[in-house]
């Protein structure tokens, strides 16, 4: 599973520029605001969900201030949605609660997790995400983040949330 050092090395290897902010462990957007992380730019709120049968898994990325209506999201994606367990989070993304990040897909060896991105994020010049650990946040261009996900092979769905 990728550590934050592995993420930094990958970004450097691919020539992706980013700004790194180290901080105490954070578990919520409120924690990130209290730690002063949000002063550097918009941060991404991430939810790891599963469908009703547990056969499909979704990493949902939205603006930090948005609330996600799981019923509405389920209607958009064609299945009832619920939060996935810590065990599933570890199994599919190699992450722990509080460290959920779109970069977790780098640990999804079979590219099974479907990434759902709020359309509003696509215009972000700089977006804050964890580097697979919740003791740092990196700010990078959305286009670079999108390319990392696409290159890894995970399907991406854009929708208005």
C-alpha cells in the first residue's frame, strides 16, 4: 500500500507539481479547517460507498462544503448506496478512516472502485487531497489528479451533486 512518501515520489516522477502541507492527523473537514489547511485552497470531501449488494464500490469526491444525498446519488448511479465498512476501505483502497482520498485508487490493484466526481471540482485550479495518509494534504491541479485516476484505469463518472 502506498505511503505518503510513495505518493510524493510518484508525483515527482510524473512531473506533477503540488504543494505539500504537513499537519496533525485530521479526520473531518472541520479538523482540516481547524488545522488551517483550507486557507491554501479548496479541499476535497471524499466518501467511500458501496451499492446495496456490496458488489460495486464508489469513491465520491465533492466540494468540502457540500452534503451528499445518498438517495439522490443512488438514483443517479442506479443502485441504493450506503457507506462501506472500514474493512472494505482497507481492502479496496488500502486506506483508514480519515485518510480517504482520490489518490487511494492507486492502491486499487484491479481498478474496481468507481470514482464519482462532483462536476464543480473539475474547474478547480488547485485541489487539496490527502496523500493516502491524513497527516498531510497536497494541493494539485484537478487535471493532474484526473489524469492519475484515468491512467490507473478506474472509471470516472461526473455528476452534479
